[in-house]
């Protein structure tokens, strides 16, 4: 009995924690529920620049450039993912001007290395510090709770960033000829001593010569090499005085700074994406109205609540006290599942809601198996406690087999599917995992607690008395 009380306390703590999570962390809504735009970007090879096929590496680099541009749009909860071998799917909830998004996302990124002009050292330090502050402010604004972003503050921050970028750009001049991303062969993060990271870059022969020329002119001057992506400064390394004689030769260099593993890898991907001279075009554009999203979620909620009420009533009428216990477990299941969605950052879509409702049916199915096994044991003449214990033991293998096979189907849908199909698979898989906990732990604990209370030990609370009488008469 002590063990059951401990489990009951654990369940209570978990439920309270789930309610706290639901109250503080909102679950983001997908494009089909919130409305917005969806773009499919086709990435094309460029034989004239040596890129005859699009590989996963190039696709990932272009995806990172697109992510940077979407952040510039100030969109909250965007979905950006690769589709197949040469497409990128971009979902922009809440965007009412898909043409603007198409213009921003449809071009090829421009990467350029520029020289800082003489006499601008002090002004650059001030502007660069402001740049870092504005970018930090943008990240903070976009990370606000879903639906509570300050649109006016985001727009003001975006305007200030653009103004700051223009002011910084005036402090740098292009080389002659310009050292652009077309000369860059590779860029990647590499570890140094301790936990620090640098970003290594490598040019082709022509780019290496231009880079050596630039670094020779800037070495020891405290002026920076401005690395601009889409005319926005992303890094500004300074060349040491030791390179004043020849510059940095060999076509390779290292960008040092306050990098950790993630930021170094991110900058490497940004540079590779900026150096990718491949054409892209908008292959498909869709717009989902906000009214459709509102109607859809309202209808889905009505369907889910209605179905849940019918299930709760049926379980009590047919299974009596165990049915009431199953209803309590089902409510706990719903709370834990929704809290899991919030913690995992699952974006809820219509297929996701369908997966959630389907997993409720799976959770009820587990309880049905347990209760039917328990009734069989009671009809066989076993005591209530032994019947409950044996019912859970005998039903466990069936429940496990059914859930594992469903998990396999979810894994296949998530691995091979895309977009909304993945959302359905994820919510269903999470729901099945939670249902295992509620059926095996919550229902089992509550059943044993009920069996330990003298006033709740009456057999008719668990199965119709007539069924036991009929079985006894048949055996005699």
C-alpha cells in the first residue's frame, strides 16, 4: 500500500507540473490554423560555375541563408525545411504579404569581403556595438510568447537594424576586382585550445591572391575586413601586423572571435551559403486565410471535446468504477500530452490535432484491454486484488505490441513524410508514449487504491453480478 501511495503522490506532482507548463508555455499554431503563406523554393544547379548537381551540403547552405532572410522578415514560429533533394519549404504563419516574402527569399545570397576605410576606426566601434545590441533585441522580441509579440517594436527594431547596416556599409569599400563569394571554396568551424572555436575559410587561386592583397594593406592598421552577406555585416576580423609584408597567403585564413561550437558552425554555413552562386526560384506559393484557420481549429476543438465526452460517458456506463478510473486517467493523459507538446515545441496543425485525438482512442483501448482481462479473472473466481493484478499483467503484452507497431508506423511517416504528415506522426507518437504511462501507471495505481478501500470492494462495482452468477452456474 505504501508503494501505491508513493505512486499516487508522483502522479499528483506530474499533473501539477503539466498544468503549470500548459499555463506558462503556449503551443504554437501551424500555418493551417493561424493563416499565412507557404512558399516552395526550387534550388537549381549552375553548370557554368561547376555545380552540376545539388547535394545535401549545398541544400543545407541555401536553407541557412533562407532562415536568415526569414528572421529579417520578423516572422514568429516559421517552418523551414528541405523537401526532397532540391527544394526548400517555407511556411510563414501570420504573413499577409506573400509577394514581399517571395521577393526577399527568391534571390541568390551575395557574399563579399570589403576593406574598412581609413579614419573610420572609432565610428565603426560604436556602430558595431549598436549592431550587436540591435540583433540581441531582435532575438528577444521574436522569442516572446506566441501571439504576444509587439509588432510595433519589431518593426521599429527592423528599421533601426537596416539604418545601422547602411551606416556600417558606408565605412567599407569593395576591392578592385571585388572579392566575392564566388572565390570561396569552403568555410567551416574548427576547435582550438580549450572550448574556443574559430572559422576556417579557403579560397581558390584567384581569390587567394585577392585576399593576400587585402590583408597586406590592412595588416597592423586596426582596420577590419568586413564580411558582408546580403549587404549585412556578419563578421569583421582584424589582420595582425605580422602579415604586413606579404599578407595572408595560401588562400586560407582563420576568422577568430568569441565563437562556441554552434556559432562557429553557423557562420561556416552562412559563408558557404553566401558563396553558392546557384539560381533559385519560387516553384509554388500558397496563401491560407486567417478565417479558414480560425474556423478549422474551432471545428476541430468541438469534434475533439464531443468525442472525448462520449468516450468518458461510455466508459462509466459499461465498465462502472474502472470506467470512472479510466476517465480520470484519460484527463491526466490529455494534460500530460499537451504539456509534452509545449515542452517539445511541437507546432500544432490540423493533422496534428487529428493525431492527438487518435491517440486518445489508443489510450482508451489500453484501458479496455486491462478491464476486460480483469473481468475474466473475476468471473474465474479470483479475489478482487488478484484479478486487478492479473488483468494488468495479462494485458501488458497486448498493449505493448499494439503501441510498438503504431510507433513503427509513426516513425515511417515522420521519416518519409514531410510538412503536415510529420506533424501528425509526431503528435500521435507522443500521445502513444504518454498513454502507456497513464494506462500502466495511473490506471493501475488508482485501481489498486480503489481495491484497498473497503466500501469500494463490491464486485458489482467492477463487473455485472449476473455475469459472475451465470459463470458459477455453468461450472456447477
